C-alpha cells in the first residue's frame, strides 16, 4: 500500500507528497475551470497516469522479451465533457515505438498497454483508443 499526503494550498492549488519516495507535485485548477493553469490539473494527472502506466507495462514486457524500447514516447489527449457534470469523456493515447519488431512482439506490447492497471481502473464509459506507430530505425 502506498500513501500519498496532500494539502490544499488555497486558490485552487494542492501540493501532494508520495510517501515512499518523498517526491512532490502540485496541482492547479485549469484556466477553463476558475484556476490559473500553472500546474497539472487533477484530470491531467489521470491522463498522464494512463500514458505512463501503459508505457511502463510495455517496458516491463519489452524487458521480458529481451528488447529495448527506450525513447518510446506517447501523447494523451484529454477530452472533457461539454455538459455537466464535468468529467473526462475520452483519453486517446498515441505511441511512437522505436525499433524493428516482429508482429508477435508488436502484439505483446499492444496487449501490455491495454492491460495496464490504470487502463483497467478507468470507467469503461471513457473512450480510450490506442494508436501505435512502429518507428523502424533500420
């Protein structure tokens, strides 16, 4: 179990600390929701969590397969509802994976992304399409 502690700093900003490492992060409400937009918003962190979790699980699977996907990158677009209640309605994730990989490896990496813990934790009504661009470096 991991404990995160946080404090409301006022003016729609929070500071949080990761218990095991002591790492700190701040959140701020976005400009379109009364904030200053000077840090990740809580929903930005949700989008970030999805992309980094998928990438981490792909990295674990790549390690098991004896391949290196260093320099892989991703982009997540956070789509918010136009109506109330305010909520995330879509988190399309796009990856760029370097290297020349067999179809078997590509399928294993896609499966790793699809089965990451954050993806399983997000409500199924939120659209989460995954696009992978395989960048052949040869």
